[in-house]
C-alpha cells in the first residue's frame, strides 16, 4: 500500500495497493471520503504479480508535471524500474521502463 497523491481528480489523496490474494494480483485504490474515511477497494488493473512483493511499488507524486499522481515499481522478474503515469481519472495510462538491476532495491515512499 502506498500514497499515490490524488489519482482520481477529486481533490483528496488516494491509497493504492496490490491485492495479491489471487492468482492474478490486481492494482487498486482506496479513495478517502469527505468524512476522512476510506471507500471500498476499486480495482484498476490486474497482472501486477511481478510488483506484488513488499516495498516494490511507491507513489511518487507527479513525475511528468500533468497534475496527476504517478507510480514507480520494481519488476521482481527482471529488475527493471517502471513508471506508470496517472490519468487523473483513477487509472494509469502511459508507462515507461528505465534500466535494469533494481531487483535488490526496496522503494521508500
């Protein structure tokens, strides 16, 4: 679980995590409510098995300057560092892969 900034555009911070209790782990978010509570887990995308290991996904704020929260993750199968750029509607669109050799690192958020 990591803070992802406001990835839905509602003006409130969101939490993002990977539900790895299945054969196909899914990235999803919990949105904070007006009263400060957490809403239900909303599935964003499945296929996140290589990133389900502890401390391999981090919310990094706005990496590309578009005002949306972005994610960074280490792929445990090949050690590559990947970015996912938030689309401002609760999902992540563009991705970018940068280098390899990161498998031994944990991401601090």
